[in-house]
C-alpha cells in the first residue's frame, strides 16, 4: 500500500483526467491547468486544483473544476461538494469533480447525491455532464492514509464502535464515550473523527452541547465485519462425553458459581438468542486461565472432533453488552435447557459473519430479525 500526501496529488490526477477524457470518442480536451482561477475576469470566485476546458460531442464548451483531497471519506467528499458549488456557481456550463487517491462505494454515493463527479488515482471515476457519461468502478484501493478505516476497528478503538452500535439511540459526548468504552479521551476523539468522516455518525449542537449519534449502523457493522474474524481470538478445542446442550449448561453453571467471566457466541450464542441452525460444537468466550474450568468439566484437548471451543477474548470489549438469556433459572434447576450469558447481538453478528459453517446465513438472519428492528426503533425515537 502506498502513502500519499495532498500536495503530491496534482500530477497523477492531471494524467488520469487527461487519459480519461481522451478515452471518450468525440470529447476534446482544449486545456488542463493546475491551481487555476475559476470564473470570469470580473467574477473570479477562487482557485481549483485542476481546471479542464473541453468540447463535448454535442459541440458545447464545458469547464471541469476539480477539487482534490488527500482522503476520500464520504464527509470529506460532501465538504468538497460545497466548495465546488461555490466555485462553479458563477461559471456557465461547468461541472464539479471531487478527486482523491481512492474513492469508495460510500463516497461514490455521496458524489451522486451531491450531483458532482469524482476521479481517483486507482482508476475509479464518474463523469456525467452534457451528453458525456464515463463510469469506472471496482478498482481496488492502492493507497492508505495515516488513520484510515482499518484503525477504526483496531483493538481499543473498536470498543468505541461497539458502544455506539449497542446503544443506537444515544447522543454521545466524547468524554462519555471514553468513559463507557474504557479508553482515553484522545482515542475516543480520534474514533469519533473517523466515524464522522465516514458519515457513520452525525454531529449536532455546538461547544459544550455538541453531541454525535449513530447514523448508518448497518454500513458501519458491515464494514467492521470485513475487518474482523472470530479467529482473531485465540482458541482451544476440547472434547467431552456430554452432549452439546448439557456441556453448555455445565459450563454456564461452573462460571456462575466460580465468578468466571464468560459469554456464549457463534453457534451457541445464535441458539440462545434466535435459534436458526443445528450444531454439535459449542463456543464460548472465557476470561482468564481456562485450565481449572477444563479440569472441572472433564474436558480433553483435541486437534479434531471437538464439541467445545473456548475462546480467549482478543480484547475485553467482546464482553460489552453481554446479557442473560432469561432461561438461567431452568438450567439452575438441573434441566439442560438453553441458558447462559450471550455476547451482544453486535459481537454475535461479527463472529457469525466470519464463521463458514452456515455462520453467514445465521448472521444475516440475526441482522434482519434482531439488529435492524433495534436500530429502527432507537434511532427513529431519538430524532
């Protein structure tokens, strides 16, 4: 991956735009200037990073005004759209174009909403003016920024993301998020900035009354799932003579009686929250030394044929939002019924989405039946 600064964008964008315009039959490039003034001599309104004068196949003269940014997040594209409107407002037959090292699908949608084109250095573009339509999409990101989306889902930053997703109707101050997620104020602020730039959250108010709230929960969760795997959590596989339900009941009972922090996930979690698949292997997060638990339950470490997998959390944040299933009482009476502590629906979705044995199907069901209704109810009620 390459690192690029805003200052070094111009040569590459100039070459990319020239090549793109030349690829359209009947479209003629008259001139292409960097740092050029926009507007007439009497009404110059500012300078653009690139200004191209072209003749369209219909014979009309158009001015393409390009505003370049070092990052292509949706919020930055929306801000650039406002700047472009100011630049082209007094210029007849003009068209605004946002440029960045890479433009994602989310940013592409913003550009379409704002009625501007876009161009990136990876080969993606959208130019739609007069009778000209040029569109290329799907080219991979060849660039990185110092604090991109990947850092949004790093170990500690993901605590903030999880808190926002689990509490969809809440208005957050940075200091409240830091306290809730157990992270530093600086990390919470940086995470909020990344969320804002990607338009996953929206900000309102000013000064001490400034708050932000979840805006696009599904897009945020899906992006996180693309940067996460349940295998990020170290795990140990065991075999027990007990059937799966009995094994889950015994594990929950032991952890409850010995104050061990635990939570079921994957197939076990799905069965407890919204039964949607058959399974013969139980999965649980267990904090701390697992040897005593394994000894008490008579578990045998195995390479194959396991019916229980104990996972060591990659971060304590996986336990955020853990809940009881409501059937703990039945299990406490000695009846092997579905029971125990389960990770939040957000964590359960992430784990299931990366689990190949029908996990993705279960994750999609969880999204439709549990998460989307929660988001609709809470986000709508908070407006």
